């Protein structure tokens, strides 16, 4: 049976990118390697929609998040944390590890932190040095209004630091225009790569804060990265075979065009939500994003067992909920190298596995609704 991957990371990788990974390993300090890094850095600026440098770190996205915290905050400095799920909680864990004074703006899973909530927190805590937020909360499917967040934070001395790991490339995001000071993403989501690389953009405002903050790290010191990137290099041994392959996927993004990429994800996401609802299921997120659709498991259905059956019988691998949401939601990714017909197949398989489990639905209802929505979204 052909396996089909629909988890919100890792995601499918284009064939030409995989073939690049099969090529012989070369020397990471060779002129060719530096030229590739320079090219990738420029293409990343396009994806981030920034004129500022974008740094490539050999780590998971969490390494990029740690770099964002450790470089911008001194011990006991105040940080406002906007958290709506597990990845907001990842910010909390890193902030706690580096001794930040955390002010949490927290909402129940499935809901989004609103601009009004952030505005109140900024007013109450004018001494906050940074605001930490998440573009796409993949644990719940929620998307945040970062454009509004950026307008609020830009009026203050605080930095806006964003986890864009699963959102960048799938959701509209203008790092410069939206006043995002530090933005982090990872290779294994909408950038169509295996895990192993993190990318971090840094604004001029953020550099002023970083340069006035005591050094608190070694490997993730962005000052080192800045010095090396000036020579199209990295301070430590990079995952240069991954960088070489990332170049291929970034060229695909360039060829499609970032606006077209956002529009494609939005169209597929809207159609997917229509299909889910036509099956008699509910979308879990109150403010859903376009990187994935999170489905509330209906009453009487064993969520975890159904996902296992979906993979075993039909080859479709979706993600279960995490922590307290395990068994209560299904997470269906449609980011990156995933097209409308891939998602149409996933909905068809969900219908079949639900029918197998005795759930009452009209066969083809979800598939039909997806097609109608997708056709109308031309």
C-alpha cells in the first residue's frame, strides 16, 4: 500500500529535492557551498518577505526558537507570551529555561489570542522587552492575527518574536510590513524539506536589543551567525547537504510566486473545511489557519484507534492530538508539497474509515463539498 503523509510536519518532499539529497557529499567550506548558502539566504528573504538577513541554523525549529529567546532577553527581563496551544507552551518552556519574567496571555485550546488581549497586556506591562507569539498553532489549527499584533507592538520598545514554523509559506505573512522583529521557521513544514534546518530573520530593532544583551549561548549566538553570513558562511558545521536540497524547494516556491502560494493554500484549506463539515464533523479551531485542518473527533468514535485504522487500511497518515487533546482531534495537513487532489483523497479515506466504524454519513458528502468549494474558489 502506498503511504501518504498528512501530518503537520514532517510533510511530503518534492522528488527533485529528494534526488538532490542523494548526490555525493561535498566540503562544507568550499566556494560552491558558500555560493549555495548565499543563494538560499536570498530566496529565504523572499519567503519571509523581508529585506533583513535570514540565518540558517542546523537544528530543528525549536533551535531557532531557543536562539530567538537567548539572544533577545537578559535574565529576568519581562516577556509577554501569547499562548493558544502546545507551541505557545514551547515558547513558555524556553522562556522559563532562560529565566524570563513571563506574563502569559492565555486562551483555551481551539481559541486564538486576540489583538485586544495583547493590547491590554502591553498597556499593563509597558516594561515588557518582547512579545512571543505563534503564526500557526499546529496543535489546534488556530491562526493568529499577526498583522494586528505587529501594529500594537511596533508602538512600544518591545520586540515581536514569532514562531512561524508551520505557518510561513502556507499562510500570508509579511515579516517587514507586519513589524515582526524575529521570525523563526523550519525546513520540514511548508518549505518542503526533511527536518534539520531552522531559519531566523532579525530586524534592525531586534539587532539593537541583541547587541545590548549579554551573550547567553554559544552554538545559537546570532552575533556569530551575523559575522559568518557576511562571508556567506556559518560559524559551525552546517547541514550543507540539506541546504543544497532546500535550494531546490525554494526555487519551486519562487517559480509559483509567494502570493499564488498563499492563495493555493487558502483555497485548499477552505475546501477542506467545507468537506469536513459536510461529513457532519466539526472544525476544532475557532480561527482556523490555512496550513492544516484540525477535526474534532465525533462522539462515539475512538479517535486514536480510527487514525490507526486509517493508516493501516488506506495508507493515510494523519496526526493525533497532543497531550490533553490526544484522541479528541485529528490533524490533517495541507501545507507545502500537497495539492487539492491529495487532500481530496484524504477526505475520501476519512469517509471510508468512519463508515467502517459505523459512523453515519452520506458516502461522498465530504468529497462533493470539497469539489464544490474548490471549484467556486477559482
